[in-house]
C-alpha cells in the first residue's frame, strides 16, 4: 500500500520526463530514497585507438563519441564512484540497481559498487545472438555484455518476480545467461542521415526482462544514462513510471519522439505471475484455529509417514515435535523440508496437500 509520504514524494518527482544535464548533478537534486529501481548503461570507456574498418575497407560505426572518452582509468573510477554514490542515495531502502557494461569497464564498476555499499545479487550474461564480428581477427568475437544486479544493501527486501520469469521461460527457472539479439532492423533508431541515432542502443527485449523481473506496475525506474530512451519506452509500456537523465540534446530529441508514440498495456496485461515471496504469510496454526484441520488429525507424507496435528499448530510424530517443516525434515533425516508441500491430509478418501488450505486463506485476503 502506498503511504502518504510516498505519494507526496511521487508528486515531487519529475515522473515520465527526460531531464537535461550532468547525471550526477541531476541525481543529487532529486529527493532522497524516492526511486524503486535504477537501470544504468554508463560509458564503457572503450579506449579506442584509431578507426576500425571491415575487410571491404568500409568504416565501422564504433563508439567514438566524446562522452565515452576519459583521460585515464583513475578519471573513469572517480566518475564511477560519483554517479554510484548519487544513485544509491536515490534508491528506496529496498530498491535495487542494474548496471550493464563490457569487459572494458564492468569489473571496475562491480568493485566500485561493492565499495559503495551495494549488495550484488547476480551477474547476468547477455549473450548476443547476432554479435558484430571481430574484423581484425586478433581476438575472440566479443559476443556478450555483463549486467550486475544489486540491492541497495545486504538486508534490502528487493523485488524479484521469480514466478513471472519462470512463466516467461516456458515454466523453466530463468538462468543468468540471456540469449537476445542486438538492435537491428526496425528497432534500430536512425538519425536524419540514416546513421545510428545512438551507438549502444539496447534492445527492448533486454529491458522488458529486467523490468518484469525486478519491478511492479507503478514503480519508479530511473535511467541516468538515458540515451535514446529504451528504458523509458519499455517502462511506459509496462505501466512503470520513469525518470530519464541525458546530457546530449540529440539523444533527448530522439527519445522524446520515440516515447511519445508508446502506449501503455491495459491493466490486465500488466499483471504478472506473483512471486511466492510476495504472497501473504499464513502460519500453519491458522489452519487449526480456523478449523480447516483439527487437533489430533493425521497428516501423511509422500512416503506414508504420519504425524498428528496439535492444538498449538505443531506436529508430533513418534518422539519428534515441532513445526510442519521441522518434523518433516526430522522424519526424512534432511537438513530442511517444505512442510506445505510435504504433508497431506485425507478428504473423501483422497490425499490433499495442506498447501491447498493455505491458498484458500490467501484467496480470502485478496
């Protein structure tokens, strides 16, 4: 439930706007602890030396813009620490951040994140199904980029829509290696001369997965390196609020035109499969209090072991007493046990998992 304070902060935030200027200064001007998620695609500091040409001698449209030039690694590290500090100040206590980069910068950024107090949750490899070839033939084809997902602090209760990601992956647990194509064809934005509007435009599929996984409708997503607005476009489609920061006027112009054409999905389409972590907690004892199970009733395990329900919501089996999880683990000589799926009760001659009763109570809470 949104509190009055959160509503007031939301009103003060420049939601669904692209703010001009230096990202560090702009972030420091925004209200503290006001953002749910940050997606950052900072300069890669590629350190390119000279032009790169294809075998036919045509020039490769590489990242050679002024915003990617730093005098030294020390200068890049100072910049990284400064924007990460500003970003962490903006995150709500249970907020999180994604940072994407290449081998040129991601290891330096990852160390800076840990030094700044972020708690790394995963590194995700975006494996490009259609990478640019290595024209010089002196190295492996660089076919991936790395994303770091981190919570604001170790104790943060970050959002992770596990079940939604599993559904997105045809019922299989989502892994940390994502195979997605780079921007090509109609998705690749072009300027008036027909050139790439931005050299490192990210595919919408990548941001779709990030936002479905780690935000909910209505959350505020900040992108301090907004570019041509992929984060904003996907956020708008998915019913999230966004704040973009971009210092280059040409990119802002392209992003504004792009986002103006985006329409939000309808409310039903925005709902995703809820994470079990987010579901209301139901103590087993509540089933006993409500009379859904009676003291003395016998529960059965998948292998036919039995335990009796006690009036205080604990179980007893032989000499073992404790919670549904403790007794299950003891009977199986296992370090842990999910009692909700382990124990069953009998109704009309059939074995029914006790989790059915928990879901019944949860349905009444909605």
